């Protein structure tokens, strides 16, 4: 880790950083925030989140950006690395009373230059469907909080659907909605559809079809985040009880589980090829889980606080000899640090070139504005993934330190992978993580013009309807098992470089084709131009 002797240099805000791919530069004119550019007083507020959509308009400037800051929600044309941001002209701006936006998601399937569907979840439990282009509010779901009274933690459109969306709450429940149906005027009644270990799924029992269509009760405590697989067939959920649970979404079957080293899991993402799931949480670790083998195959350490965001970079690839770059962040000393790590597998390149090996590079960020980037590549079958060489140093057992993911044992009989045998080792993806931390109050906010009131509702109450008997898992009994292997039993991914890139904790890390987008809790959304992508800047 490049933190030794850091001192003064470690505390400096960096505006550029170099990886093997080249120079990444912060573009100050592409910064988005509230129009007054005043840092947001983040105390007691939900994390700043960012959503993107492309409207495919003929002008070539179809990217749109949505972000929440406190009670406010903004919708802008995103000009990225091409032109300066014009904060004086938001397409839509909304200020809510009695509740705060917590998360949002665009429907990419139905988006056009004239209309876009945006779902917004709130701290008091409601979900709003709006069209920020037409400046319309279409519907409000769970308006009377009869379905769930707790905070919305995650909302996403079901992949490939124009009308179905899934909502997770801090109560530990998830609900499947259809935008065409109403929620009813009374609390829903449920009947059991399927039940398994620490989860149950119920259908809504009513004479006519109404929302929610399904209710999932998953694990113990808050359901912090979920993510659909790239093909949309599987759903990965992480909960406050420390478990990753992966479901077949259509058949409602549990595919596999994983337990954190300790504490809750806060974030989850899939590798672009769907072979790996990466999680982060209160154990300060990034955990890589094989979807095919249903087991932990690596952990990333180096964070000094909770890991709050993990993400893969689908645009960066490398040939077999390359060292992939990773992007991650941690919460140490309220700093936003960027760790870039890379490692090479011990196996020879000639062996790699004979296998269909996918390189996956995860990036993570932790709770004190610290980002870590780690490199994870797949060695050929037959490698145990533990014997790895770092640049200039080989690390002996018993503590494996590797940036190499073990190759998943997939049967070639009738599988698609058999077609790819003999191909040269291909794509390397990056994953990134962010972290959470409470901040001191700095600035007072003023009320703005356009207010949207949902009533002054407390978001502290929770849904008391619990139809599943939940059994707590003793952490001591899972440690050392395949569910949660000990630290010395799996390879460790090492971050190598740290850069402080913000004053406040990072909450967003998104990879776009020509840039990387980060956001901090002060409400500043920053654009980092990729190497070679910023040829000339047009103000």
C-alpha cells in the first residue's frame, strides 16, 4: 500500500492520478451540484446517489443525470467530458417536505427524448414515479404507508420490463410492484407462496390484482441493497444480518449464500460476465464470491472502515500480460482515498492464452471517504489461486495475497464455455467500492422554490407484519466454514495506491465509457476523464 510516509501528501486533495492505462484527470468544469455550489450539510441526511440514462436523441447529447441531495432531487443534461456543466438550467428540480429521497432508478427500456420514467424511493417508505422531462408525477406507491413504513433502501426496474419494479426496505422486506396497478386503500393480506432458509415469499391476497404483487421477507434486519445479474435472471441481496443471498428471480429459488466476516453487508454488484458477485460491508472487507461454485474465492482488504459501494468497470480491458486496474475507496480519517492495486497471477501467460479466462477487476470504497482499487484476474484451471507474485515480491504461505481469482470449475459438457476453449485470455474489468461515515454539520440550508410535500411523516417506525420465522445464525458457527472461510483460507487482494480525492465521504462510483463519476456527501458529482478521452474541452 502506498500509504507509508504519506503524512502531508496523503491529506492533499488530488485532481489526477496515474495508472498503467494512463492519466485520469478531474474535470472541474464538469462538476455537478446544487446550483449555488455550496457544500451540503450532510448531517442526518441520506447518502447522495446518482442515476444515469441515455435518451438516444439525435443531437448526440442524450445522457441525463439525476441525483439527490438532502430533500432535493435534480435532473440535468449530463455533458460529461465534452462541455461544461450549466447548473443554472436543471431540467427538473424538486424539493420534498416530510421525507427525503433515498434512491432512484431510470427505466432505460422506455426512455425517449420526450419522456423518461424515474422511480424515486423515500425515507418514509413511499415510492414515486415521475417524468422529469414532462415534469409530471405519474403515481405514488405506498402513499399511506400501508404496505411498509420503513425507509426505502433500494429501488430498481426489473430488467427487460416496462412496468415491473422491485423495492427493498430497511424492514428487511422487498416488494414487487406493477406501475399499472393500484396499492389499494387497505393494508394488504398475504398468502405464502414459497419458504426457505431465512426467506419467504408471499403473494398479495385480494379479489382484484393490486400492489404489491409479491412480498419477499429476507434475512434478519435491514435489506441494504440488491442487484440483478447481467442476464436479469438472478437477484443478489445483502442484508444487515451479514448474509449475501442469491435467488433465481423467476422461480423464487435460493441459489446460494455467503456470510460476512462480521457485521452487516452494505453493498453488492455483479461482474459484467455474471461469474462473480462482490460485496462490501461492516467487516471492512471486499468479498469475491463465485456464482458457479457458490463459494468465497477471494477477499480484498486495506479498508479502515465500512465498505459502502462496490462496482465493476466494464469498459477497461486488458490482454493477458496486463495488470488490471481497480478503483476503490475507504472511510479512513474522513478522507476520500483512491487505491489502485494490481497483481499478477503466478501462472504463466502461455497457459492463460490456452484457456478461456476472464479477468475481473473490482473497485471498492469505504466509510471514511477512502477508495480502494484492486485487481483480480482469473488464472487457468488447475491453479489454486493462492500462489501469486506481486511486482518484485512473492508472498509465501500461509497468508495468500493475490489479485487473481480462481478459475470457476464449469463443466464443458453442453456449456457455452466449451466453444471458447483455446481463446486468448480476454477482458479485464475493474471493480470499485465506497464507504460511509457520519459528518459534522457545516452549513445551513435554505428552502427553495419548488416544494413537493408528502406530509410530515416519521420514518423511524417499521413494518410490524412479520410472516416468517427467522432463525439467527451464530457467527461463531459459520466462521471457518464454506459459508465464511477464515482469512488465511482464501487469497487476499491488496490495494497499492491511495489518493485523497474529496473532503467528504464518497457515496457514488460509476464507470462510463469516457470517464469515471464520483460523488461525495457534500453533494458534488465529479467527472474524471479517462486517459486519451479528453482531447479538447469545449466550455
